[in-house]
C-alpha cells in the first residue's frame, strides 16, 4: 500500500509540475516541450530526486499509441495524400540514409564501434519526434506546407526506424547481415499488415459509432481504439505504428458523419487534455533520465562525453541537411513528371528549415533502452550505455538548441506569413454562408403568412451581414477600415457576454436559479465567447 501511495504522490507531483511549467512556457511564448525538457534536466541535477525510469514498454505500449492516434486525427488527409512522395522520401529513405551515414562515421570516429554498431546507432536515432517538431513549427508561424511535411514524416518514420533497429540488433547479436530482398519483404509486410489492420479497426469503429450517441461511451471507445490498433498490428507481425496512424486518419475522415455536435465537443476536449498530459510527462521524464544515462558509462571524463555528444549531434544535423536538398529536388521531379502534380519547386529557405527541424524525442530514447543486455554468447552488449548516452545527447541538442533557434531562423529566412490557409478558410466561410442564404431564400419564397415571411427576411439579413464581414483572404488581404469595424464589434460582443455572465452569477448567488440552470446557461455563454476569442 505504501508503494502505491508513493507512486500516486510521484505521479501527482509530476502532473502538477507539467501544468505549472507549461503554463509559464505559454505565458512567455516558448514552446512547452523545450521548457519541460530543461525543467526535467535541472531537476535531475538536484539531490534526493527519486529514480523515475522510462522503460521501453511504457513508451511503446502506453504512451506512443494515443499520441500517434491524436496526431493522425489532426493530420489533413488531403495534404498527407498530396505530399506522400515527399513524405516517403523523409520517412523511409532518409531513415536508412541516416543509419548508413552514422555507420560510416562511427566506424572511423567512435571508439569501439564497427559498422554494425554504427548502423544500429543510426537506426536508434533516425526517427524524428511526432510532437516536438510540429508543435514548435506551428508556434513560430512556419508555412503550412512545411508543417504538413514534418507531420507526415514523424507519423511514419517510427515504423521504418524500428525495422532498421531490428536489422541492427540482429547484425550485432547474431552476427548476420540481412539481405536486401528480405529487408524489402519485411518492410512490405510491416506496411501492408499495418495498413490492413488500421483500416479494419477503423471500419469496425465507424460501424459501431453509428449505433451509439453517448458522450462517455464514445470517449471510452476512442481511448481503446489506438491501443487495439497498435496491439493488433504487432500481433500480425505488421507495424503497430502504421496501424494506429491509418486508423486515426480513417476514423478522423469519417467522424463528421457519425459524431453528434455535443459528442464531438466532449471528445475533442478530453483528447486535448490527454495529449497535453502525456506529452508533458514524456518531456519531463526525458530530462530526468540524465543521471541514469551517465551511471552506465565508465572510463570517460564528463568533458569528453560532452564533446562526443555535441559532435554526434552535429553529424546527425549535417546528414539530414545533406539529404534534404537533393531529395527535395528529386521528390519535386517525381511529383511533377511522374505523378503529374502541380507542385512548386521547393524554395531553398524552406528546405533548410526542414533540415534544421529534425528533432528527436522519446521514441529514440525508448529504442536505445530496448537494446538487449547481452549477446547470444552471454557477453555484455557492446557500447550499450554509450549508445543510450549519444541518443540522449542528440535529443537534448535537437530539442533545446534547434528548438530555441527556430523562431529567429524563421524570421531571418523570411518564412513567416507565407500561409495560404487564411484564403482557403475565407473562401469556405463565403461558400457556407452563400449556401445558407440560398436555402433561406428558397424557404422564403414558399413561406405562408406575413409572420413567416418576416422571420425568413430577418434571418436573411443576418446572414447577408455575416457574408459582408467575411474576408476571403484573411487579415492580409482585407480592408483596414473593415478590420477595425470587425474588431470593435468583436470587442463589444465579448463585453456583452461578460456582462451576461456577471448577471448569471448574481442570479445563482441570490438563490433565484439553481446550479443545474446555471451550468446550462454558462455553457451557452462559454461557447459564444470561445467562438469570438
């Protein structure tokens, strides 16, 4: 019982720390993954900090499935499909380029490493983090085109990296080298098996959802789905990662047809909280691993280890940069000449920032920790602790140094403000309002009685005013005077809603309404205010 209480107190303490530190990070406009990693790192240097391990089973079986699922849910299928050639270049070929590049460098530079150990090290660190890169990219105002590619890469390269890791472990433990044919067949089965499982689970979920319209039940089902997809994908020897991603994309695409508005609001709120808490815990725990990473290394000075960590991180950054420019042009050629897409040649500043945003996270650390302790003959696994240290160093450098440098880099390269999403949203709003006006106009023509005609005319006037206020190309393409009027109206409506809220609270305080009525009306005001803000 004391052990359970200890774990609960530790978990509550971690969650409180995550909430407090992330709140401060957002207040100072810094991406919270960076601040949480630094916080965990500083805490690890304090005396008497309890040992909080980060076992691979916890990462792969508990943390990874829901994070992949929510990331896939938020990914645009249209952009994912449109960018599939470029995403494959990063998620498949860059992984193996990284593994072979590290193998070549490690053989000549790292003590005690041959090319097999180097390939294994490259496989461990090849997957980028699905959370850190995109959250930081969005915060600094990076072009949506770049964010889409980063999202797609980080969703799929975990599967490729884990396959490369499997080959690397076999080469070191068994002393065998997999053939190219076997590698292609295994990758094909990982992909097809994961794809089939993800589609099957997604189809079952969408079928079940059509028969259920109950918030708590559907929330519980949505929490089960990523684990079911991951475990089923692994059970058929396919990729659990691909199964979760495909399932998330499929269910997200179909969700508009089976979620009621109330259930959709509840599910999104729950998943926002789950995503934040899991991400927060992961980044704090990464920082807390420093003492346990260093404990396994002997015979090396701290200064020497620091040099190895920084140099290794620099090599990984250069490998990614070396791949990005020729690969971006090759992907452009394939997309325009083979796939026949209308695709603009990538700009050099966009390619550079894509190369710079190759951040590693918890999957790489879990992969390093999952290495076996011994070889087949019972001897210790060579350089295991050093591999974990180099992986940890790379995570810190790419998350902290590259993450903190991104805002300035985006400004220097003049990448901010290139998004076209405002225009697309403005056009969509215009079409929706026009459809509503056409519908009301048809109903008005068939209306019976003067009262019903006036009702439709009032609604038509309201929608026509809304249509006049829509800026089809967002803030940059709108009239300043019109923007000022809209802002003034927005501010006035917010003040009005807040005055209603004060009156509502007074009614409850005086006993004129009960708590249930207060909650119902408060929810309406909350929805109105959230739309305006």
